């Protein structure tokens, strides 16, 4: 039975994160699902993960690739935390202005540089929507968790295992 190499796992995980961002942008611009600060923060984390994982997959040095995969586990964990906070706390608030997510977005300045991608357009309560009966943030949570597990598997893979 053939197993996927850690490099391929990292590359596919990075592509899945990029696809999540594309899906969020399609939802926003074609279906009117406006993002709140926590949505945008998760979008930023997915973008960071996509770049980080694809870079890790491209590296020829397995030790550095494994270290980067380990750091990706932490980044995916921050995405899980953001999704949980959005669902259980922020979605119940009338305003999510000046929350940690809002401060991070403002501090990066990305909302001003690329408003079509990073500008907050809704409150957390207004952004609470479902896709196929599942809250949008739980879809993100599931992907963050999956990517975290796959990054952990890649980080712990023995050098030379499945042609790493």
C-alpha cells in the first residue's frame, strides 16, 4: 500500500487552505456573505498557512521542512481558536469592533491595501451564516483541524519515510 509523502501532504494542505480563501471570496463577492473581523482573521490565517505549507513542501531539506510543518500545527491551532471564538463568543455580540481580530486586521493595514479581500463588511452577529446547515466557521474549523493534523503527521514523519 502506498502512502503519501510528507511533501505531498504539505502541498495538498497548502492548496486546500488556498481553496478555502477562494471559496470565502466567492461567497463574499458572488453570494453576498459579508465577512466580520473573525472571518477576515481566519482568511488571513488560511493565507499564511497556504504560503507556509507550500514553501515547506518545496524545501529540499527534510529537517527544515519538518520544523516548518511543526510551526504550521501552531498556526492551524490559532485558526481553530479563532473559529471557536467566532462561534461561541463573537457571534453573540452586537459589535465585534475592537476585538483582537479587529485589532490585528487594523495593525496589518491589509484592510486598507486590499479592501476586496480584507475589509470587514459585517458585524459578527450579521456574519453568522450556515452552509448546508453547518455554521460557516465550523467548516473553517474542520479544515484548520485537518490541516493541523496533516502538518503534525508531516512534522513527525521519519526522514526517508515515503520518499519525504
